[in-house]
């Protein structure tokens, strides 16, 4: 969450803008089936989980290699529990999990209440969504579970149509959810509109302007209006329909063919708009992405009319000072994380840090606010045994000269304030110049990877 954040117009490429952005991942998709049970209720779908209501759940998760019941990829990932639409199965949403899971999200799809007859129970479906979220949290604490240690503390309720309304019911009754995303959410029984008044979490609703199955004026907009949270957003996909958020599905598509008119988007176009909108939103609210919130607020997706109450992104200046072996900041923030040479310092999550006074490298601090984030300036130390290097001029305009190199083939890297490499190469022995004419004006960190360790220096281009 840098002081100067590079502007990315298309959210899909945000992974190029920040070394700390989760959506830069490109993981494989693993799958497993778990059946949970609620001993206080009956019915459901599935078996073998013990007495009570059976809730068979299809779970798609980041994996090092694709497959059934394969190991979860290294790391911790946020959870999204997804409710399907009326008379639709979970597999109608493979388009969504194949986009989100490789970016570092675990997605769980309860399979209950998917039939036409008897009519599905919206109340039970909402309870199922909440229960799956709780059971998955317990799986993360269970040493014999596939998901042991692999879930973060962040969970989102998400759903389409009936499932979008049921996800409102779930999130209004359970404190386990940190956010809500509704894709053309439907009014339910009990009322999702009434339940939305209890949503005290950031919420995003995507609505097709030509949806005749759940007309926005009777479904999406009243749910949005009822949400009291200070950060809620309604994304109107111009020319969009109801079923195009999902893959082709006979029941949904047949219903839409008899109700919706004037749809001008193709299914692929509507899904592309959906991905662009939710990528940045989820990257911030589930992963505290450095650029996700700014991209969501400041860079509207063409083809989407976005209404939002979320505060504007504010770039804050964060300054750290060094007093002997103590680094500190006076900036007030929600969280702090220290970095050394762009790597997290384990356990360093306070507004101050005690360091080795003879450290070599660059320290900086990542702070997060309610709606935004920032990196500090760098605190840099030079090794005494590198004092023979001469780097000039500083500031530099076109060429940076380096004298005193005693080795050949020394790699160099030039980092911007966000920790991104903007220039790199190799310096041969006897070669003493680096061309920086195309660099933007600003402050950079130069790293020379010379044995036995790296040398760092702050330089200014103008």
C-alpha cells in the first residue's frame, strides 16, 4: 500500500503493480467434497456426516497441481462460501471458481436446496451457507484436515439469484463473514431485503440492467438500499441479464427467455465485466491488497455504472525515523507490517521495530487504514566493506556511474518505492555506466548483488 501507487486501468494486470498483491498468483485448482451436518435440523443433500441435516459441499481450492483431494498450495487463503441460484447446481459456476481460485481464494459450494420440487427453503439455505463457513473455519484448526492451517481469518458470503438472497440471510445472522457479494440477488422468504438491514460488513451487488428474472427495482436495489454499512456498492452492468453471471444452464436460461428483454451483452462480455469488478474489490476486502481499493474506487470499469458509498481513497504519507537501533513511525493506522528488502519481517507488526544497527539493506513499513494503505519511506544501511564503491552523480539524469567494482557479472536491480524492479541487468568488470534516461523522476533503491552480500544505495532520478 505504497505512498505512490502505480495506476493500473485494467484490474487484471494489477499483479504487475505490487509485489504484495495476492491476485498476482497463478495457482492450480484442487477439488474435494466434504459433507457437514447440522444436528439441530433435518433434510439437506448428501449423507455420511452423522445425524441431522446433511450439507454436501463442493470445495475448490488453490493447489500446486490440479486434481482431486490434492494438497492445498503453500500459504493461507481467504474463504468464499457461494450460494447457487434457484433450480441450479453448483457446477453452473465453474466460470467463477476457475477465475478466483487460481488467484488465491478457497470457494465452497453447498449443494442443498437445488431442486424444483419441493420448493427450496431459503431460510435453510441461508443457515447452510453460514454453517459451511463455520465448519470450514474448524477444518483449518483440525490437524487431520486437508485445509489445516490454510485458511486466513477472512470469509465472504457470495451468491447468485436465490443464493445471493440466501447469502444475505446468512451474513445477517452470522458474525463469521467479513464481506458480502451478491450477483443479481433475489428477494427471499424470509425477506433478504429486511435481513439486509443487519449487514454490518462491506457489500457489493452486481446487477444486470435488463434482468427480467429478478428485476433490479424489486430485488437488487432494495437490498442495496437496506444495507446500513458505510461501504456498499451497486454495480449496474449496462445491457446485462440475470443468468449470464453463470455458465449456460437450462432452467435459468429458459426462465430468462420468458422474462428478460433487451439484453445486449453476450455471456462472455457480462462475465468479463463481472470479473473486472470483483477482482479489485475482493483483493482489498479479503486480502488487504495495496492497490485493490484504489483501483475499485478510482478506476471505473467501462460498461458498469457504479454507485458507491465507500470513502474515497486517500494517499497518506508515512514516515519512519531511525534512532539508533529503533525504527518507528507516528502514523496512526489499523495494522503495521515491517519489510526488509521487500520481504516480511516475521512478527514485526507494531509501529516500531528494533533492528541490528549494522544491518545491510532497506527497511520499510506497510500500514493499513479502514479504506486504503501506504508504504513508508525507506531506511537504508550500507555495509562498511562496500565503501569503496563510488556511485555518482546522485541525483542523476541520464547516466549513473559505478566505480570500484572488483568482480565481473555483477547483477543490479533498481527498485521503485513500491518494491517493484523497474530496471535490471548485469555489470561487467570495467563497465561503469547504467542508462537511466527513461526512468521517471523519483527516488529509487539500487541493489548490487556482489559477493559476499548485496550492496544497497538510495538514488534520485530527475
